[in-house]
């Protein structure tokens, strides 16, 4: 099929496609999502097919009001409502128990809970309003690959497989939303994002960070917990904060292939790079780096001569926690000093 790029002023056309049961990618402040009518089981199944996504990986349901959540959630606990008031629209996804039969098992992965998100992106809120239904919205990429932060990334992975893409330019945050499980007695962050543990605790008090490793036969409660994610074809190596970049550059010089080098501008500017070092700037701080991480990984994925990518680490607190979570997954836990240097 042809994949149309919907521009500003064409939201009604995109919504009509959603209502017909078709797939339309949409922008958010974090990454682009692959949208389908959350109440249309056939459309939701097609999301899994288009992405090549495992069927036990539950989907986030995107809404444009708390009233829409009430149609499907069994209840909204007081603390969940406080968080909605504090952070919605925004980069916080909240898992709640759902009414029996309210959404299909295709959406929930067979669980009795579902994740709700109210994104901070007006074109997508308008799309939901025009379509009149909540939308599922996993990242609009081939499953396991770096998430898309531009419409061009989506087109690269999914053109010919989906009806269209709502183009709103590059996303602002660049890493997926924080996922907070509010269906248990004590809230727990299942996936870190731009809304931090500290932010949430200011509103509702103490919460936990998930450290549970999802088993082979276990259904994860949130995306990104079980399967390999964010990985380009080339091996990614994490360059820890205390690593000497001169040592990294010397290692690159010795390789018989091109090496991608993702680092802050100040790092790139202070090094004399060999011809086989292909640089990508992560900007000036962790905010820039989070917004640019997936874009860099994707750019190197399109360069077959790049066989390794060395990528700068940041302190793993606040937004850096989300950045390092995604970088660790893309690298498969491989670090430069421990794994690249022989």
C-alpha cells in the first residue's frame, strides 16, 4: 500500500483512516507511535504484524482526556488521579486495572491491566478527538530496532505496511514515556522516562523502581521489559564516564572497519579522530543526548561499513536514568573497557 505523509491540516484524513481500521503513525513528545483504534481487535492485530512485535508484549493506550480513561479503567485510585493532574498531558504512562471485557486481550497481552497515556502533542490529541476512539501506540518501528523520533524514521521502517504518518517534525524528548504501575499495592516504575522517580514521589510519596527480570514464559506488564530493544545492526559499546576518550580513539584507529562515535560536542571537538571514526554529536547535555540517541543509532544503521558504535554514558539519575536504560538495552550491556578492548 502507499504510505501517505499527513501534514498540518490533514488530521481529519488521518482520523478517517483510523476509523476504517487502518494504521497511522502519530507523533508524541517522546517518540512516534503506531496508531490503531484500540477497540478494533483486527486493527490492533495488524499493529503486531506491521512491527513484527511479539503478541505477549502489551500495548499502551493513548487517550486525550481522563474521561476516556474512565470508560475502560475499573477504577482510578486517588494517587493515580493526582499524577494525572500533575503530569498529563505528558510523558507518564499509568497502568490501571481495567473493566472486564473493556479491551481485547490483543491490547492487554492477556493481562487484567492496561497502560494509559495522555501525550503532550496537539496533533495527536486532535487525531484521537477526530477519530473518537483511544489509540494503541507502540513505537512506530520494526520491533527491536531503535525507536523513531522523526516521520522519516517511521517511513524507513514501515512504508508500504501502514496507511500513513502524521508528520510533526522531530520529537522533543526522544526516549519513551515513564511507565508507572498503579495496579498494585505499592506503585512501581517499570520503565524510566522523562518523568522521574523524584518527580512522582513529590506528588504521591515513596515508589519503587522495577528490577524484576521477566521470565521466558512470563507476560511483561509494560513494553521494553522482556525483549531486545533499540538495537542497530552494529554492536554498541557504552563508554563509561571515567573512560579516557584518547583510549577509545586509539582503539577505533586500530579497527579494519568504520566505527560510529556518539558523544557530546566537547568530546568530539577535543579529539583528533582517525578517518574511520564517523562522528555523531549528542549535543551539549543529557537532554540533548536523550533527544538524539535513537537518531544517531538509526543513522549508523544505514551505513553498512559501520561495524561498531561507541556511545557516551551519562550519570544514571533523573533523565539520565532513562537515557542509560535505553543505551544499555541497545548495547546489550556491552561496555567499551570490558568488551571492546582486547
